[in-house]
C-alpha cells in the first residue's frame, strides 16, 4: 500500500523483504557480487534465534530480580534484528538495477527466450526483484554457463 509520497508501508516492506529472500537464488557463485546471500542467511538465523533470546533475557532478569528496564530494551533490540534484515531486503527488492547489471539482466532474459521459455515483458525500470525472478528461473531451466558473464 503506497501513500501519496510514493513510499511503501512498513508492513508491505517486510512482506517484500520476505518475498525477495525466498526468491533470490542461494547460489555461492552470486555471493562475491551480491550481498543478498549473506543478508538472507543472517536474517533467517535471526528470525529463528532472536525471539527465544529475547524471551530468555526477560525471564532471566525477572527470575534474578534484576532491573526490568534494561532487559526490556535488550529484548526489543534483539527482536528488531530480523526486522532490520527484512527491511533491507524489502528496500533492495524495489531498487532499480544499476546500468552495469541492467545489461546482464537483459542477457539472461534473452537466454531464457532462446531456450524457448516464455518471459513476461519488463514493465518500467527493472528492479532487483525482477533480477531475482529471472535468476531463479534461469537456475531452474538453463545450464550454469549463463553465470560466466557475471
């Protein structure tokens, strides 16, 4: 849901981040060029680990009769870590591709078309989400040589 200034709501940005994280191919050959693999794995780790850590922090402080204020602040910070990863991924997904990646994006799309795959036309300026969608399809349907040009 976009407001008048064109920005996206927080909730929608987190949804975009989750979708982008699921779409981006986790291939090791992409890691030197794109930070998505590292951010996605750190975010997945944080989603699993941080909520139990926040609960442990709070219950430990309550059980030990410690100060609740710092424990609540720590728990809130710990819970914000996976949200930061999802936010970054969401912002990245709607970022237009730079000119250096734009040519490669079109080359990969052309290779999919040459292979007989139906490729939807690009609407507007291609984004990192569009790149993730094309790469995911290319990894499933093409041989791995399409990465040689990267």
